[in-house]
């Protein structure tokens, strides 16, 4: 396992028995413990209160309504426990509540799409990083959030390249990693980030994590415009 911390205590909220058991087995293979596996949003809230886990992994659509119960439960938990690491693992991007969750406390948050998790080791590493306080967001989620604001916010000022850089920033990538992914120089990355922050009316900050938080907080702040 990456880092120095020991095994994680995990609460899973997933109504699909196959996926629920599969996640538990996968995490156990890498030394982590699933202390509770809830099948609905109420069960998730109760399990977190009982077990005080290191991280929560939840789907968006949960019984009884199969709409956004899981994500709303995660938001409620975040309201009570602002430092609780939460990973949303879903087939959909629920834009309104996703924006609110990602801006709720600014750290220890993830949103990954099930169909795009192609490497189990990378998934476990993402769980570990989120539990340690990082932000890990699928690029498709970032694009969906950006699309909400393209016509009514300063995000519309960003060039295509700046949106690509912003997407990688939101995944917690460092400047060298962004430069490698886009095959550009680190100086070009720094310039793009400066332009992004300026166009979004956000103060420049050399801490990449804080830049991500600022962008996500910006998106959350304007979420009520829709």
C-alpha cells in the first residue's frame, strides 16, 4: 500500500450485491477492511455513525427512489463530519449534488465512474489517496461540471487547452504530470494555470491542491445558477 498509514476501515454503500461483494473482496486483497456494507442511504448513515470509518465509498442511486439518495447521504455525512473522506463510485454524473459535494469541504473527496475504472490497482490507490486527504475526480465528471457553467460563468472564457489543464488539475495531478500527459513544457503548464486562475477570478497559489479546491469551490458556488 502507498504511504505510511495502515489498513483502511471502509464503509461501502452499494445496492448491487455483486459489486458490493466485489469491492469488499478487492479492498481486502490489498489489506483494507470493509467494516460495513450498506444497501441504502439510511444504512450508510447508520454505518458511519456506528463504525466511524476512514473512508466511505458510495453509489449515487440508492433505494428507495434510485435517484440521488447515496450522494445526498454523503452530503449529509459531510455536513456532520467535514473531514470524512468520501468516494462516489457511480455510473452517472449527478451534476448538482456532485458540485456541492466537491465544494463542501474541499478535500478528501473522489468521484469516479464505474465504467471507466479499468485498473483495480489504480482504483485502490485512488481510495488510499482520498483517505489521505486528496481529491481524485474522473475527467468525465470534470467535463460535465464545466459544461453546466459554460454559458453563464467565467469558465466559458477558458480555451480548450486550459480546460484540459483544469481537468488534470482536478484529478490532483502535479505540474510535471500535466506537462507529461499533454506533451508540453512545465513552463507552459504554469502559464496555463495562471491564465485559468485569472479567468476564473481566483488568486494564484503555488499549491496545486489549493488550486483544485479553489476551482471546485467556484463551481459549487455557482451551482445554484442552474
